């Protein structure tokens, strides 16, 4: 098992809940689970595998915790790290910016050399536009606790299955 971190920022608890479910699905004792901060971000390159979650706020912006950590990420080297992302958003009310923050994190990790895994299909979602939607797939697991909370556990189960080969 690779040394794995699950790291999240959350304003109302939805991303935190998803992070805990993901950690539980992998095996809670096998991962380090963190709320992101600048200090936590600085430790992330020590991990072989990072699973990072953000909700989207404003109109297509990072949640507060990632806004604080984002500048530090720009100085880090993730060339030895595999990264998988998950994003929370509201496709109905914010369908022009659905899970945009996941796309913002994606671009930053790619720019710092990370190997990205965990792309996810868009079937079952209705949105107009998303920075996290590239070449017909989401760049990571898209969740919607506001409108599709009943699908969260099953989506997480399937997504963790899909990234499991990268965890071993
Ligand atoms: C003021 C406000 C702005 C939001 N902006 C967006 C947005 O631009 N895109 C999106 O997909 N979701 C947006 N959302 C929805 C949140 O991302 C969603 O409720 C999420 O589950 C919150 O997760 P958290 O509690 O972990 O922060 C917004 C919600 C609020 C209340």
C-alpha cells in the first residue's frame, strides 16, 4: 500500500463527509486524513498518493481552505506523487461553474508534475459548464450533496474501486 493522504477543505461539512467516506472505503487505518491548511499542503509531496477534495464557492472558486493552501502548492514538486481529486458542487443552482474548483486544483497539480488519475464519466449529471470537465470526462470524482446526496456513497464506492490499482 502506497503512503496515502486524503486531504479536504469544507465549509458546511459536505466535502468532509465525502473525505471520510473515501478514507473508510480505502481502509481508515491505511490513510492519513487531513483538513487542508498551508502547513498540511507543505507535507503532501512526502506522500506517494494524494487524494484531494474541494467544494466550489463564489462562482467557480476554491473553498477557503484550499485558497489558503493554493500559493504554497505552486512551489511544491509532485513529480513523485500520484493525485486523484474529488469535488463537491451544486449542478442545479451553479450549473455554469459546476465543481470548477476541482479543475483549478487539477491544473495546479499538473503544473507541479503530478501524475493524475481518477477521471470520472459525466453520465447522471446535468450542468452547463465546468472547468473540471475535460475531453468528455470529469478530471476527478464529481459529487453533488445538494441534489444527489443519495448517490454519494455508491459513487465513492465505484470511484475508489477505479483508483485502487494506484493505491497498491
Ligand atoms: C454561495 C454559494 C456559492 C456556491 N458556488 C458554487 C459554484 O460556483 N459551483 C458549484 O458547483 N457549487 C457551488 N456551490 C455549492 C457548494 O459547492 C456545495 O453546496 C458543496 O456541497 C459545499 O460543500 P462544503 O460544505 O464541503 O463546502 C455554492 C454554494 C453556495 C452556498
